[in-house]
C-alpha cells in the first residue's frame, strides 16, 4: 500500500475514486461542496432526493460525474454535524476503505472533513489514515477449504487536504501508520490461528522470522532445559499438563546507543488455556486461543520498531506454553518456587498467566531496563470493570502509567489506570507459602497486578490487562490488533520520533 497527500483543487485530482463526506443534516463540507460545484450540483441533487441520508458510516458509490478527473465518487455519511469528532472521522474513514475494498478500485483520494486541527493535525491525519487502511483491508487468515476471494485491489491512497507546510509531518505519519499496520497484521494473524497450529513452537518460529526480516533484531529461544536452568519454577508448573513443549522467547532490537537501558516488553503467551485442573466452562472456551494475545502484541511491537528503525533499544520477552489438565498437571494447593526465589501457593490453576509472567518479569532484571511493560489477557475481572473499550493499566510507577494512558488517547487505543496499593497485595497472603496466586473475586484485576508487583520491586513497571480489548467474540470473533497502536506510540515517543 502506497500513501501520499493531496492538496489544491480536488476536482483535478486524477484517481479512480474521490471519497467525500455528507452530514446527516444534508450539509456538505467544504471539499464536498467543491466537488458538487465542479459536477454541477450532482451531489446536492442526490442528497436532496433523499437517496443518501448521511448517517455515520453509510456509503454510496456514484459513477462518473461531469467536471471531475476522477472516474467515481464515494459518498460517506459523517453523522450529525454538531457531534462530529475524531471518533466520527475514524468511523467514516473505516467505512469508506471497507467499501472500496469490495470493489476493484485501485486508487482513491480521501477528502473527509477533519473535526479540527487540534483533534487531527497533519501527522495524525496521515498516521490514522494508514492504520485505518490496514485494519479495513485486513482479511482473516482462515483455514477454509473453498476458493479464496481475490484480495482487495486498493493499492494507493491519497489523504488530504494537506498544506505545503504540513507535508513533512504527514509523510512521517504515513510511515509510522504503515508500520503499525504491518505489525497489527502480524499480531492479528497469530491471534486468529487455532491452538493446534499456533503452538509455543510456532510462536518461536514466528519470532525467528522477524529476526530474519530485520537486521536490527536478534532472537534467542530457550527450550525446557534452558528454562529449568533459569529456575523458572512458576512457568514450568503451568506447562506440566501439556504435551506441547514450552518456549521462552527473547527478541532484542538494538537501535539505540550501546549500553543505553532498553525498554522491555513482556507478553503472556498461553497458546491455549483450558484452565488446567480448575477447568473453565465449555462455553466460549474456544476463545482461549486468544490467550497469547500479549505475546502477539510483543512480536507486533518489535515488528513496528524494526520496520521504523527506531533509535531505541527494545527487548521482547515471551514465555509461551499451554495450560492443560492431565495426570502431571499442577493442582490447587501445590506450592512452587519462582525464579526470584519466592514461593507461590497455587489456589487456582486458571490464574496461570501471572505464573508465567512473574518469572519473565524477574528475567527482565538482567537488562537493567529503563521501563518494563507487560501485556496480558490476564483477568475476566478487567472486562467486568472496563468492558471492551479500555485496556486496564496498573503499575508501580504512576509517571509511566500516565505516559501509557496518554499514548493510548493520542493513538485512539484507549486505556484507563486502575489503583494499585499495598491493600490489594495483602489479599494474597498464604498460610503455607510467600504468597497465593489468587485473592478472591473482589478487585480481581487489581490483585492480579498486585501479584506481579511482588516481582517488579525496584523496576519502573506497568501492566496492561488487555482481556477486554485484544479480541472480539460472537459473530465478529477475531483479534482486534489492540493494543499495538498504544505500544507503537509509546515506543515512537521514547525514541524521540
């Protein structure tokens, strides 16, 4: 996909399709009005007849209109003019690209009214446009046996208008957005694969593929023997019930100066979560193939970093295994020793993500990191608290947590900070070990983070609970690609770009 800006007279832009907006009230924004004048009132006539109502996300393709160089015009509903916002713009842009993808249109120019310069400056206009194109053109990597439909023909998109002074910022936005789209595709492809395909070994090979594609990335994969040498007793406890061998993946992007402390990303990589002996209900258990979305987010983020050649040192750590029940599986009441030396009483084997993460977070210490961010589909309690709209953020460094929340707001990949105080850690007390791995239903998302906090003392650490945002269920089942936009914005900022 190629991106560029357009400016000047939209009627003279030579392309297969011009994309313009119409408000619900029938009002035509400036660019739409210019096209209407050039085509002798053709668009106003469509609206006046009631053929297009301008509801947010509605689309209607018009054939060749006199007075234009473009061969087609796509009308897109912008919704109510009074409530028009950046969110409205994004919905309209997504609907437009999705509509174009159903045709054989190869080139298009988007001229959707911006809400205002502060909400959508030239950089974000371009970056959001590129990310939206990637999302709208994404096709699930299904394993159906029928003949595959042709991929969308859309290959070149111009977005504007952009003044001469804004061209450099817009082109930077295109570059960043296109890289995020590449990383999001990699993330979603991994997340959508079934657990019998996307195993720990498959994830490790995907990481090796990133290192093959990008010279800045190195990869090491620790097998079960190496994991045991690193005394990761909590991680090994989870994998005992599965015949699939565990892997611990280490990815390093060396883009910054040598010796500069890296940002470490840690991703939960449970490729299928049955709950173990504390087995889950059968309904919707198939969605537990998405329990490696944190791992996929780390691989996606390293892809973005390498694609952009960011001048930043970044380390990705992925503990990956299955959580299955069998005769060797851990049982409620078992006590295991973590890599940090602390002992854990396992009261619920379905709280396995925190067990593999705690050993990975301890491993992160060897890098003396500037910041550690873990990403995990950790708790259903976070879905209860925040639904599918916001990623939960907790941590021991409020400055880092607020930085991540702000990055999510700017990238339209929103997050919300939850409290994390010692009161919650006290709920994890055990009569038989240093701590228990669960603390009851109340505040479940927070007590899960409090457990991880016991392994991150002295680190600048934040935890992203993506249980509600990483994937959708029901008829729209599939990976969303979140929170990659948030992570990309965080890393781009850290790199000073």
